[in-house]
C-alpha cells in the first residue's frame, strides 16, 4: 500500500535526510512522523521513523559533551576501494584478525570488550586495497541477547559489507544466530533478497537513470521516475534487482526497507583443541546460507582466502582505464559494482567526463574483439580495459 504522503511530508522527509545537526534532524523526523497518514499500510513506516527518533535521541545523549551535530567519535573516513566492518561477539578474535590481515595495531587482551572504538586497517588484495574496520563488540541486553551500540549503526549501514567473526570454541552457531537477530533489530539482513531497489542520489547528472537486472512488469520506468520526482529527487541512479512494484520503490526512497549487506562468516580460533568439536557442524550449517571461512590468527590457517572471499561476496568488479593512444592501461583499477555501465564509470571518474562522453573502446570479457567500440550503456565485466573518448 502506498504511503499517500502529502507534498509537505515529502519535503519534510528530504529535510530530515539532509540535515547534519542532530537536534535539528531529530526535530525534522518528529515533524515528519506527525505528517504520516495513520492507516494500517503505514504502520511499518511509522515504526521505522520511531526507531530513527530513538536512535537519534541516544546519539545526542552520548554526544552531550561535544558540539551538537559534530562528527561522531566513531566516524571512520572511508579509504581504499571498499569498506568492510569486522563484527562479532567479544573475545571472538576480531582484533587478532585485523592485526593478522592489515597494518593496524589494535589492542589485544584476554578480557572482554578490549576494543572501545572502531579500528581501521588496510587489507591488500591483488592490485587494490580493502578497508577493514573492527567494531567494538555489542553488549548483552537484559534478555541475554546482543544490543548494537547506536554509534555502530551508521557504520554498519554505510559499509559495503561485513565480516562476522565467531568463536569456534564457544557455541559458534548460537553466537551467529544472536548476532543476526541483533542486525535484524537495526533492519540489516545478510541474506540476499530476491528483489530490491538501491537509490544512489547524485549531483549534477540532471537525470534519473534506471538500471534493472530484469524486465519490469509491475512498475513502468516513467512511473518510477515520476514517483522519485514527487519526492524532489531529480538526480539519481536507481538500481533494480528483480521485479519490483512502485511500493518497493517508495519504501527505498523512505529507507523503509531492511538493508542487505553482503557478508562472509568467519569461524575463528581453529588452532584450539575445543574448536575441533564445533567447526564441522558450524561450517556445514552456515555455509548453506553464506560463505564460511575457518581461520586461526595464530597459525595463519584460512587467512589467505579472506581477501578473495570478501571481494567475491561483495559482487564488485575491477575496471582499468586507458588513455587514447597509450599502449598500456592504468595499473590501479576502479572497483565498481557488477553491472556498472561505461557511462556510470565515466561519471565516477568525473561528472564532466560523462557529460562530454562520445564513445568508448573496450578490451576484455565483455568485448567481441579487442578494442570494440561501444556506447555508454555497455555493461562492464571484471578486468575489462576501457578507453573513454570525449569531446
């Protein structure tokens, strides 16, 4: 059922979304909540906004000693090609994993909750780098379940994916289910949905571009564009996976969806004798749903596969650019989502390049022959080389 929001409510939503000052953002969300029509079809949306309001209130309290609206002490500037969060229960070996894979030097202790702030590190994988960020372990709530800190929620939601680290010596299956329930409470799913809508708001493109994985039968392209424009969205890339309805698109606009995050599950401490009793059952059960790696930070077992599995799980590809009349492409690739077109690559390089685009030549798996001339909607593949010609 559509939300049936008034133009004023849609404008208030955009105001709340864009506001950086936490107190003003809270007030905008509260005003938006009062504008939502009270019918059964909006119950989930109202619940989502109430959750946003509660989270903002907690964050304001936690930042009471700092300037309102300032950067969170948990803020991590993205670096490298992608950003992946290392998450899991206390003493599962998150810090040891980060130290073993990157140049980071996190504090490692034999006591609980050693990590108090996010710790970043860079994992080299082939010819690019993955930023790994260790998050502090979630606390146990009163009902003996995990509660994710408010400061961690934004980091998880804005990341490209997750590494969930479980302790093989301490009922890893129970840990896994508890962590996934906690993620569910903040509307994060690690199970890939059959259909979804991703909206990337852009600057300066002057158009709404729609990229769909399959032909759409439930919502026409013109209807989707009209709906986005009614919310004041005039510059965006809309990626559609599967067949979706206009309600699905509106839910994505309002962030009234469970957000999917690609995930690799790591069973750690494989070197310990007690892990031998659980590792086979853990791997068999979890691997039915997600990729699983069994590792030991002490012996190094399984660590060499972390970069490869993470990259594969994220659904990314590498694209190399080449200057016209140059024989060799760049040494460092652009790392983009699978399904990216030449036009999208040009825009990610520079908005002016997309505007002045004429044609491209492509070498690689998606070209019929080396140097094939292609148009802006040509879909790129892993390790393709692209030569972009502009006016």
